[in-house]
């Protein structure tokens, strides 16, 4: 079985969020990038478990610039076999998805895994877009994934609960909590990652459908109003009269 | 020209669906709704009150097969000449809207929190720590509206309901079982949420949290470590790696307010923090703070709300 895992970078969760160039660009000054947690913890680790159980290969794909090589090496250190980076600036989900779909189709992957969303743009768009371009089923927000021959069994989130489904491969799956447990790369993995193949390929011609024009930061919250712990009637009154939420 | 709104009506009409219709109405064109759910005609006709002029209902599609739904909505978009397609940014939109975007080659804005200002639409980015203004380059546009971003406005009257054949094709996803816990308020939909963290010391103490939630009619939530140790079910975990919520009121007891927790809740309108540590970072993000022991404060707050409810 051939598995392709889509990896994007995201700012370390404690990064300061600021913008430059007249609020049109994310200020990368001092920002540390990590593998987007959903991609690493859930998609990649589940892919490796499936390979360990059923055989096959796990490849990483990233649409990004040389800046992304560090997070790709991290994913290789955790255990992926090889990686490809489509050399382009990933600014639009449609653009990114068309790159990945073209590559996945050309190389006949059985299973394409993405994270639930990137924690910087929170779009949850890429997985669904890849699936439509490949004309295969998309299972979003999967919390369990088992493969039996050419059939996949999944547990996915639906409005208000969960559903269990079965579907024939090939498919695209976006991975959420529950799929797998985080794996910390060991020294051997880190050493091995240095010599694993990381192919850089040129992007295909695709137009962009969306663009971020500008950013704003939320207004600072006014200071928190402290309430006497003995006087919960006062809190209830404020929630009713002032905040109007009850 | 018209605006097409996809509505999931399997379990009736959710508030988020009426928000999506209200949003579409504000775009200024005729609003037509398309649904695949099981609601009866009278229920669907009530969407007219929020501004729909017509509801199309495709009854041959039973489960949430994103491929089928995409085809149905694309067919409806073509037959209604829709310039914009609106979704509520729920779990269905997360799988269908991106597919539709590719199928129609129409740019998609996910999680809009405002109606368009000029040619851009405001969304949350960086897990709620900033806003972005997104522009769509294509003629046809798709917008999914974040729940709880606007108030539904019902000032119209009932509309017509028409059967619709959306050429869904066959289902490729076989549904084995649906597990929907009954009686609980689904967290992403909840307007009031009571949440607790490691400060509660153990699962046996959650009665206070559930009791308060019950009095308020709120959903319950928790911090990540609490779900990880198994004190609470995983679907209650809110934050960056859990569910992101935007309720009107978020009450957090015994939660320190780590940045990854805040990422999932800082869209809440009003935040109340109950903590014994005046240095807890959560107080900086709170509107109302109670410096005190959750074991005393939660039951006291529960009583105060009961008293309030009895007299209102
Ligand atoms: C990449 C990453 C992603 C993460 N994602 C998430 C996420 O999605 N959601 C999430 O929640 N966390 C997440 N975390 C974990 C997060 O960093 C914190 O560790 C976690 O939120 C802390 O949980 P807590 O506040 O319940 O526990 P603690 O940090 O242990 O805080 C307990 C609090 O309870 C208070 N307290 C103690 N006793 C009482 C009492 N009797 N009455 C009142 N208050 C009391 C204490 O003063 C303290 O403030 C993530 C971490 C990482 C690294
Ligand atoms: N530039 C990228 N390269 C590779 N995969 C990506 C990229 N951007 C997003 N993805 C994948 O798509 C998922 C959803 O991203 P998004 O639609 O941006 O929320 C992520 O969790 C990744 O798995």
C-alpha cells in the first residue's frame, strides 16, 4: 500500500502573532516553525502504524519553500520513507491542493492523509480539494482508520456525534484527535532522516482563487472584572444585565 | 442572480442554518436554500422567515457522502444561477465546500465571521489570535459562515418547498453505524459552555460542573490533559488540538489558560474564569474573574443561577 501524508508548517504554538508591511504579511521575525500538529501527531503516525501492520510505503509531500526542509526532515525522522517538496509559496488552498492532487494521481497513491486543519490559517480546505481533483471519496475528521485489503473502515465526526463507515481505496482522509499518539523521533531516526530522499519538484501551472489582503489583531480585552467569590449573585446579575448572555 | 444556501436538515433546522440564511440574505440577492435532510415540508418552509424565497429538497441522498452532496449542490447552483454559495461552517461544510470549490472552480472562504466589506471577507486566523481579510478572485464565490457570528433575523414569512433531483450519483461511502449521544448539547453548537480543567483534581468531582451546566442549559467541556488522562470524553476537549468553540458564555473552572487552550475558546463573547491562582494566565483573557476555590464557587454559582431562574 502506498500512503502519501501531506505536511505543512505552522508557527510554534507559543509564537507571537504580529504583522508587517502595512499589516499585509505575517511577521516571521523570531518565529519557530513546527510540523502542523495534526499532520504530525495524527496523519503521519497513523500512516506509519498502517505501514507497520500491512507493509507498504509512507511518503511525505509538502508544498513550500526551502524554509520547509527542516519540518520535512522532522517528519522523515519520525519514520516516513521519503519526501517530495513542491517548490512554491503555499498561499492559496486551491493552488496547494492542485499541486498535491496532480502528484498523487501521477504516482497512484492508495491513501492520502492530511491533518484536520493548519493551525495558522485553519481553513480545513486542502484535503477536500485534493479529493475532488482526484475524484475519490473524502472522509473528513477521522478519529479511527483501519485498512483491510482494499477496504478502509473509519470513524469520523459528524454533527453531534460519530459515524462508522466503510469505503474502497483510494481515498483522502483528514485526520483528527484519536487517530494515533504522538511519537518522539529517536536518535536513529534523526540520523537516518539525513540521508532519506527529499525530492524537490517544480510546481504545475495553477491559478489562485483566493488571497489574504490584510490582517488585524483583536482589540485588547478590557481588564477582567473581579467578583467576590462569596457573592455569586453579583456575577449572575452582571451576566444578565451587563453581558446579556443569560 | 441568486445566493444558494446549503442546509443540513437531518435533525431539523439548527440555529446555525438560520444564521447562514440570514447571512445570505444580507448579500442582497434572492436566497434559495438546498437541503438533503429529512425534515418535513412545514419545517423547511419556515426557512422563508429568515429570507429564503424557496427551498429545494433532494430526498434521495441519505447520508453525508461528500461526493454526492457536492454533485447535488453543483447541480442546484447551475439551475439557480447562483453567484454565491453559502454554508454554515459545520462538519458537513468542512468536507463539501472544498470539493465544491474545485468542482466549480469557485474560490472558497472558510469560517467567515462578517458579511463582505468591499471585496474582502473577515475570517479568524492563527487559531483566533488574529483576523484575516480574504478576497476571492473567481466570479462565483463560496462562503462558509462560522456559527455564532451573527444573529438569525426572522422577519419574512414561510416559503415554498420544491422537490429537487440533484443527480447525486451512487454513494461510495457505506454507512455502518451512527453514534449520536442523546440528550447532550453538541459542543460546537452550544451557546453556553461550562468547562473545567486539572484544577478539579479528579473525575469524581465533575458533578459540580454537570450540575451547573444542567441549570444553565449549557454544554460541558474540558482542557486537554483532562481528556488525555481519561477523566472526561475526548469530544469535550477544547483548544487548539481539540474543538474550537465560540459560545456566548464560557465558564472555565480550574483551567490555567494556556495559550493552546485559549486558541479554542477566545472567540467566546464572554469568559468567566474561576481559579485559585491570581497569576493564572486565563484571567488576562477573562471578562469576569473569580479568585477562589472551584469546589466552593461552582456550587454557589449553581445556586445563584437557580435563584435567578426562579425569579425571572
Ligand atoms: C502543541 C500543543 C497543543 C495543545 N493543545 C491543547 C488544547 O487543545 N487544549 C488544551 O486545553 N490544552 C492544550 N495543550 C496543553 C496546554 O499547554 C496546557 O498544558 C493545558 O491546557 C493545561 O490544562 P489545565 O489548565 O487543565 O491544567 P493546569 O495547567 O494544571 O492548570 C490547572 C489550574 O487549576 C487551578 N486550580 C487548582 N486547584 C483549583 C481549585 N480548587 N479551584 C480553582 N482552580 C484551581 C490552578 O491554579 C491552575 O491554574 C496543548 C499543548 C501543546 C504543547
Ligand atoms: N503547503 C502544504 N503542503 C502540504 N500539505 C498541506 C499544505 N497546506 C495544508 N496541507 C495539508 O492540508 C491540511 C489542511 O490544511 P488547511 O486546509 O490549510 O487547513 C493540513 O493539515 C495539511 O495536512
